């Protein structure tokens, strides 16, 4: 599968959700695949932090569906989050792990999943996330998106995708600081809350 094709299928189903996604090539792909989710998407800058941050949002906004778009490399940096999800059982968290079996953004050295022995979905089930699956076709991925976005338990789909990047797409035209404010102001506006008030220097 191509990650970009999967993203387009997922994006078609999203409207009011909040999305946290990993650094790397998936950023520009999501920026193009889901333009209507621009303000609702936070582009995370550290491996190992995507699903933990999404879990934090899910805990803080239990009435709202939260999407984590993680990677195999990122998940391997913090497998402990799977145990947390297994214990806490957030009802509103849908996790997608883009598993291209490599660290694409640094030239493509293999991740542990490239060995054929490491199975992230199996690890998640062993940690208590009963609904953890691997998708290898677009049809399987779409079915898991439908189920995961309706589930009232944590739901994980590991999408086995090619180690390629969608060609000829626009680059995301903002930096991490701007992305943070875009996302926070969107949450404030849609939730009717204040997260970051006016600067004391204004």
C-alpha cells in the first residue's frame, strides 16, 4: 500500500476529530491528503511522542475522537504507551501506525519491524489493547478505519505501507511554532475554552 492512498481514505471520514501526527515525510502527505483537517492537526516534532500526546488529548477531551498517526520508528521509541493504553482503555482514541519498515526521513535504515519477527499489533494486544490489527491492503485499512472511528475502546491499525513518498505534492508551509498556535486556537474555538491566554507582554 501507499501511505498517501491510505491517508486519503482516512481523511474522507474525518470532520470534527483532532489529529496528532509524526515528523518526516508523512507530514507533507497529510497536509495534502487532508486539507480540511489543517487546523485540527498537530505536527509533532519528536519520535516516541505522537501516541502519548494523542492519549493525553483523549483523556482531556473524552467527548471527542482523537486520531494518532504514528510510525513504526516512533512507536519503537516508546512501546510503553501501549501498556498505558491497555490499562487505561481510552474510549475515543484511534491509532494508525504507518509501518514502512524503515526510518525514511534519515535515509531509510531498517526499523525492527523489517526483520519479519517484530509485530507491533501483536505487541499491542499483549499489552492489553484487544483491538489491534495489521492491514496490508487498502480494503483492510478502510475497514479498520470505519471500525476504529466508531469503537468505544482503544483501536490500533498497523498499516504496512511502501517506503516511498508521494511525488509532486506541496510542502507544508509553516514551522513547528506556528503549527502549535494554529492547533491550540482551533481547539480553543471548537471547545469554547482558553488554553493559552494573551501574552503578559501585549
